[in-house]
C-alpha cells in the first residue's frame, strides 16, 4: 500500500488533513494490520489527505502507565509529543481506543494538544457528510451484528452512538448483548492485561464476554478496538464457532461494503 509518511510529506512542503496514528497493534499484530489496511483503503478511496509517522511513531505509553511504570510512560509520551509538535500536527485519527484515550486525555498535560478522533466517530462523520457511500444490498444486509463496547471508547469517553450509527448504514440487524453501553463488560485486555497472564479465577473474562455475544445469535461480532478484537476472536475459537461467527472491526465492515 502506498501510504505517505509525515517525513516524506514535510520534505515536499506538504501537510496532511489528518495524521493516522496506527498504534502498536495496528502496526505489528497480524490480525490488527488488516484493520489498519481496511481503514487506509477507506481514506484512500474517498480522497482524504493523510499520512502516518511510520518509524517515528512510538507506543503512546498506555500499557506502561496502566501497569504502573509512570517513568516509562512519560519518556514515551515526551518523545511522541516532540515528533508531533515538530511536524505541527493538529488533527489525529486512530483505530485504537487506548491510543485515542491517551493522546486525547493524557498528552495535553505534557504539552501535546491535538484534536484526536477515534475512527468510529471519523467514519460516522464521513458517512453523514455523504463522503462514504455504502453499496445497495451489501454483504451484511439482513445479518445480525452485535457491537461490543470497548472500555476506553464507551465508559472512558462516552462514545456509544457513533459505532452503532456506522453499523446501521450496513442494512444489518443490530442486536445488543445483555450488558452493553455504559454497562458493557470489558473484553479482559485493558489495563495492560493484554500483555500478562491472568490471575487465578474461575472464568476468563473474554470467554464470558464472547458467550454474551454468541447468546444474541449474531453472525458478526463488531468491535472498534484491536485488543477487543483479539480477545473476542480467541473466545470464538475457544467455543469452536469460528466457522459460523466472525469478529470484525467496523472499518473492515465499512471497507467491505463501500459503493
């Protein structure tokens, strides 16, 4: 994929409308790379001028701070802020709620002030403006889709409607889990739990959440977070339902349905 980097754009004296913050999962995780590709495809198809930092992008420091290593978080944050401010970045869009929350709510106190948008809201804006148009009778028409609320999108930033409005444009039937919106259950990956073994207990959180999604009868479990995607995919595999139920990011659903 031909994706311009900020360094290339700056060398040509150009600046993008928006910086796409890819994040660690979107860069290195094979499954999450597909989400990054799908989102990039949408931006390219509708002609949005965007760029990525590429090798200049570091982890936002979210897992370090959640795990209690404040020093490492601040070190990463300051390095990112220097790069972003050096390029005069004003607007950032990201497909990861963890990056979104950290860039939006935690970087300002360290000198990093930007307009930060999660891709759920960004896609909704583009649909509302008529820039993204869905194909009539797309691949998800009439299918049951259940949306899982990511903690950092929902409870932390009160974004519940945008992803659902995006899904409604697919002509699918939206079915809610018992615990949803502000009462949604965590997938089990937040708070740096993604990178460590769980403590002793009777049941894995991601299995419990997957069971709630499967109980809706949905054939697609939609998420808007690469961590949630991983945890729910593992849950579906654990229940041996991967041939009947797919776990997809909203960007992938939109990319597959473009007119």
